[in-house]
C-alpha cells in the first residue's frame, strides 16, 4: 500500500529540498530591535492604482520609521491578466514618489537582496518544496474535480442553502485513497492540489489586526487550491511562502482581504510558521451620486497615478494628501511643523480610519497649492521644467530658451509671508503665464478683449474706446516703474482720477453713470493690454519682467487696434 510520501514523490519527483533547507537559505534577518519588515506586492496587470500607491506609501513609511526593511515582490502568477511592461513601469512610478525599496524587484533583469527571487514566477522551487511537505504529511491532496463536477456542486449547495465552497462532505476528492490518487495521476487525469483544512466554520478564531484591533473571525474550513493546473501557486499559498521566507513582519494590504485572513492564519499555523502582523488598510472611496463606492480603474481618472503625474500635481503635495488619509493627526502635525519634512512625522496604525477614506480632489488641490506656494522660485522652476520635458514639449522649449524668465515669473510675490497661491499643479503654470512670451501674446485675438467693468455682481458697463485710448496713452507718457509697488499704485490712482476712475467704491455703485469705473478698473486696462485677459499675477511685477519697451509695444498695439476699430 502506498503512503503520502509515495504520492508526494510521484507529483514532485525532482524536488529534493526540504523546509529545513529553505529555513537555512533564508534565515531570520538581523535587524535593530522593533525594526519591521514590510513589503509591497503588486501584480503586473496595469497602471499603478492610487490605492496601491497608498498601500506602498504606508508600508515604506513604516519600515523607514522603524529602521527596518521595505521590499517589493512581484506577484505575477496570474499570467492571463499580465500586461507586458507594466511591472517595470510601476516600479518607475513608485520611484517618482520616492518609494524606493531597500531590496526586491527592480526590473525584469534586476533585483537586489538576499531573500529572492523577488518575482513569484521564479520561486517555483520554494512553493513546490512546501507543497511536497504538505502532501507528505497528509495536509494537501490532488483534486481531480472537473468543471462539470464543480458546477454540480455549486447547484447542490444553492439548493441546500449552505455555505458555498469545497469543504467537508462537499470535497469529493478530499478522502480519496493514496492508491486511487496515484492511479488517476498515472492514468493522466488532470488535477490541481488543494490544502486540506482542519477547520470548522462553526468555530471562531481571535486575532489582533494592527488597524482594526481585536477581531473575531469564522474559522476556515475551505480546502483551497494551492497549486493550479498550470503549475503556479494561488495568491493564498504564495503569500504564505513568500512572507515567511522573506521574513516579512507586517503585511499591509486592503481591507478586502479580511475575509481571507482565516485561510492564511491556518496555513501559517499548519506549517508551524510564525504569524506575521497584519494591517488591513481602509479602501479609498469616491462619492458617486450621494453613494460611496471604491475608486474604480474603469470609471475614475483619479484611480490612476499616471493621471496625477500627467496633470503635474507635485509629488510632495500628493504624498501629503495621502498621509492625511493614513493618519487622522497628520494635518495638525503639519500645521505645527511647516518647516519639517513629512518624513519627520510619526506614523501610527492606531491613527488610521476604520472606514473607507473618501478621495477628495479639492483637498489634493488645496494641499498642493499650499506646498507649491512656499517653494523657492528656482526650485519650483526646476520641477516645472522636469514635468514639461515629458508632458508639454512646447512649454519645455520655452523654458530651455530662457530659464531665468520662468524663475522671475514664479517669484512674483513669493517672498511675502503669505505668498500667492496661483498654482496647484505644474500644468497650471503655462496657461497662467504664457502671455509673457511674445509669440503667444501676438497671437491673441484683440476682438475678444473684454473692456467692461463690473458695477455689481450682476451688472457691467462697457468702457468707451476713447476713454481707454486716452487713459492708456497718458499712462505711457508718465510711465515710471523705478518706484516701489506702493508708489506706483499711488501714481496710478492720480491718473485714474483724472480719467474719472474713482477710488470710492460706494460712490461708483451708487452712481455708476458719474464715473468710468474704479481705480482697479484702470489697473485692469493695463493688465488686459499686457496679458490679453483680466486674471493675471500682480500687474506691477508683470511690467517689471516685461520691461518698458515691451510694455510700450503691447499697450500701443491695443491703442492702435482701438483706433482702427469702428
């Protein structure tokens, strides 16, 4: 009569390693006390999801904080869903966000560290060694169930209104004799390998989650598949082997994996492996017609990290937004530590929300504006240039031709205690400042210039072209920017009064027909002439940057246009 070892040797005749051999090859790590080993384990199935970036940020942040190790493992056992090149692209995007592994998968041709391979498809020897051990000890078995048999089982369980799955009396091949199993294999019957659970779904197990605290869970009784017909392991089994032999101490993953936790705990216990700590992170949600739903790759631009890179949201701003999701006390800490790096923040699993975090693009914008505003102009210009090199070649060429011009523009009112907050992302910059470039200004259609002034919220009046011409002409005749901004504005007020632009807002609103507009409208004429629009950075500094010759040229071009206009 054959025994379990005979069955194991038939299935894995070339596997001579033992678990003891693997323990020696991948020993416990020598790390400082309380150091944690964390990982990010993506699948190469597409773009980097915002939720995945969040998970990797938490993992890397925590490892760095504890002086531990953060590694990347590529989970590429689902070959049907794999997208060529996506794994390397994903690692490159993580690097952009300064999420750089201490060890692990770098590219298809590169990895670093002593606990590899870090690509699951290259770890078959490890998986088969452990599965052979389970077979030898009667805790795994070959299952010959056909698709038709599994369908019949589902229908039977639906009719009986019991928990679906392959377990207990519903596990047809669970108690097949070793001799019968060997015969079926030798006869060429297709099979997979299942784990033989000893659990009972009527029992409860207790476990402490790093985020959710003490949990009461239903014990696993499912005989899950651990090796598929293609010879590759399932996620459940692969992560058990990988996290044990890579010596992961904290597994961070989405809360959608909580129902699988009893399976994983039973696998660890069956093999006598030390259980890692688990931290099940809240899912990032989106408000859709008043209802919360998971951020969707298919429906939401914000689900893709590439969206934020292409739009030019600053990396530091986006990371800080994710940290507000990660810990409820981050914003209060940041407000008290504006001069510190966010890496100085002490992250804690205890401060994580138990509910799905609602993605808030307006908050991303707000934080990004705040951080960009306090950047030194030269540093911000470098960031903008680097972004434009990939995403806006027209702008990039202009920056290349005159980098200092961009620095000057970005420096407008930047030295103030509360600097301007014009930009939330790099892609905002060119549309706001492009009028500084002469070729762009010269392409403006002057027939679209809006020479109206606001009387109140709902009422405007159009300025007479003669008023515009005379006001602008006299402004050029008395042009002087060799004064402070305050002095320049006082001189403008005198000129404005001469052309019936009042500094008394109440008087203008009470009797708009008595005035051409307010002082601000006089400044608006200059702004409109220089930029072709009403909303721009500070008009005093615009002139400083353009210089008198260009200011004169632009204003005269508007005067000439109005003079020809019937």
